[in-house]
């Protein structure tokens, strides 16, 4: 820095004396080589002791010392005004003797070069670790415009610095901050990023960017859902999630489980306890599921079906179907099996999916045997009396259409379908009265005739 305050020229009164008397200058040079000069203010006793130690000093040396003291204490009457200094600097710039940029301070009393301003900014950052450009402007006494220009250069040249929201921050500053965060984290088991951001007066996104590369090194914790947790607390929550999900035996919505765990934590720690977000429970649960620590399946991310329940479902369905050769869709709905028809078709590829029930192929074989026997013996049968009671008219129609004997008779055209009655005929006609009986019947009948009915 170069001050422009009114001041004396930068030359010494002693040099004035020496310049006027060359002989005096030569004597001073010889005296400096023979003995050290005592400082002003020495007493006569001190000078006498010096003479005894270093040898006798002649009167000429004493005179030179007296002249030196007088020159040092003399005050110059020649002074330069502030205007003179400014004009002098301008002249030096015009003549090219000052070929670098000079900046004015805010007070207007000093000049400062750009390089020196950069140096002072670096010194302040090294000392503070973090400083706003406004504070640097006040501290260094330089206009904010020049501070901003040089700050950009300082940050560009040093990758360990960052300029965010008109503040320069160093990596060493963040290392110190994260160490303090880790100490607080170990005391409290949990810290919210929003709380850290509010204390440091920065955004939560910047806090996240600063913490993530230091997790596992400076900060011993886990970041999840905007919260920072200690490893011990994460282990505790993991044990709670594992125990809660393993204890479920029926399909359950996971959010309700997480709410129960949150209430349990609040009861354990009180109102000031650690708050845990549901997303944290969910992430731990997903990790446990991938590890095989909990068994089951998740639908839509929230509907949990334990493996023990799925196994019980399969056993119940298999037992009912094997014993009865059919199973109703309402049975699967009671077992909380979605899309029962698709489930049964996938589990039993040989089965037959009807409107209300799912039947075993043996049901078709049973009806086919009865139909074939009726055709062969010229008899008629009531199909609903042969089929199980759980099969209704529409389902009976489909089963009948699947019978090979029925399909064969359809090809040769020996039957006629009249509303809900199917009659097998051998070239004869039916009396109207007999037809009326079948027409008014509420039961689906199959009649096989080999002679005319009179």
C-alpha cells in the first residue's frame, strides 16, 4: 500500500549531514567498522564502560556520535501535501514508471495494487476460513467492486476455495465444520440437515454436497431423508424394522407399520426424542429384503405379504382343490389373493376357469361319460343332477360344450337346442305336449330319443 497522507520525504536527516560533509562520512564508516554504535540515550557511564571494553575512543568518535544523535532527533521542515503525492503518482503513471494497476481505497488516502489486494484477500481467507465479500470490503477498506473482481481470480486460481452467495469458503473451513457436526451427531444420535443449514446460514443442498464426500471419514453417520443418523442408531432402527416385519403373518400396509414404530420411539424417548421419517424405515426394509433377512413379497411398494402367509395361502388352496376338484373365487378372495381367476390359471394350467368356480378336468370327464352313455342307450339325463351343486346353468353350458361326446354329436347334427333344453333326436319329432314340458322346465335337460314319443 502507498499512503497519500501529508508526510515528509522518505530520506533520513543523517544522510543530509553525510552528504554535506564527505570527510565526516568517511570517518563514520571507519567508526562503524571498529566498534558498534551505542544507541541514543546511553549514559556517560555506559559509554565509559564501552570504552574500557573495546579500547579507548578518541574525542573525534565522541563528536561523531553527538552529531548522529542530533541528526536523528532533528525534524525536517520539508513536507509533501496529499495533492503533491497524488500528482507525483500521476506523473509516474504518465511516464510509464508505474505500469501496473493502482486501486483507490474507500478512504481515498491510500493506493493498493491488484496483486497486493489478492494477497490480502488470501490472508483473510486463510485466517477466517470463510468470509463474505462485504466483510472483506470493510476490513480491507477497498470498494466492493474491486473485491468481487479479485475474489473471482482468487477462487479460480485455488481449487480448494469456493465462492457461494457472495462468500468465499475454504475446504479447511468445511473440514472444521464437519468435525463439529460429527461431535454434535454423536451426542444427539440424529441431526436434521435443515437445522445445520439454518445454523450455517446456507442452503440445505450445499450442506448435502459438503457432507456426502465426508460421510464415513470425518462424519461417522448415515444420511437418509434429510436426516443424519449415527451408525449405532441405524443398527437399532434396523433391528426394530426386522423384528416388526418378521412378526407379521398377514398382508399389511407398510406405512401403518412405520407409524407404529414412530409412536414407539416417541414413547421411549419422549417429545424431545429422535424423529425418524417413514422413508428411513422403508429404505432399511428394502435393504433387509434384498439381503434375505425378511421373506415375502411387496406389491406397489407398500403392500407387504409375508412368506409365511403366502405359504399358508398355497396350502389352503391346494388342499381345498385336491379334495373337492373345484374351488370358488370367493374362497381366494377370503385368502386375500388378488385376481383369483388368473392366480388359479397360472397355478393349475390343466384346470377349467368358469364364471363362478374353477374346476378340475375330471368334472368334464364325469359329465362326458354320462352324456355318452345316454346317447348310446337312447336315454335322457338331467346334467345339473350329475354336476356338483356349486355349478350353475351358465357354467354347466360351458362344461357340456367341452365334453367330447357332445362335440361329436354336434358334428353329425343329432341334437337340437331349444332354449335351455338340449334334446338328442334320431330322425323323429316331438309332440307339442312333450316339447311344452321341456320348454317350461327350469332345469337344463338332455334327452336322447331313438323312437317317436306318442
